[in-house]
C-alpha cells in the first residue's frame, strides 16, 4: 500500500507568505478605506485574491518573489488568509485612531 508523501516546508517558508508586499499594501490600504468593520472581511478577501494573482504572474515570468506560487510550489492559503485579515484589521484600526471621522 503506497501512502502519499506530504512535503515538509519549514516555518520560515510559511512566514514568508504572510509578508507578501502586495498583500500587505492592499489589505492596509483597503482596511484604511473601509467605513464599517464588516467590510474588513471583504477587504481581506480582495487583498488575498489580488496578492495570489500577482504572486502567480510574477512567479510565472520568473521574477523573484518572497512567497512564490506555482504548480509545484506551495500556496500557503491559511497563512495568507490570516495575514490578509490581520493587515485589514490593522488598517481599519489605524484609521480610527489616527484620523477619526467626526
């Protein structure tokens, strides 16, 4: 009986997925622009999708990227999703602290 081999990626590789520059920039910016806390989840999803697409395209054309995505490469969706939500919440909270609306 053959069991599938599960690839092992060290934690350092998983952490890189959380520091995707596109993910950070979009989630913070869109979180800053969100006017209701409920929109933060939508913002996180939009940032996640955009960062995955950009990472996939850049990896496909051979540009070095902190968290590449490809056919044989890991995607780390759980890490990316948690990071997107965290950055969106940080952007939303920063807007409320730095520039509160009247």
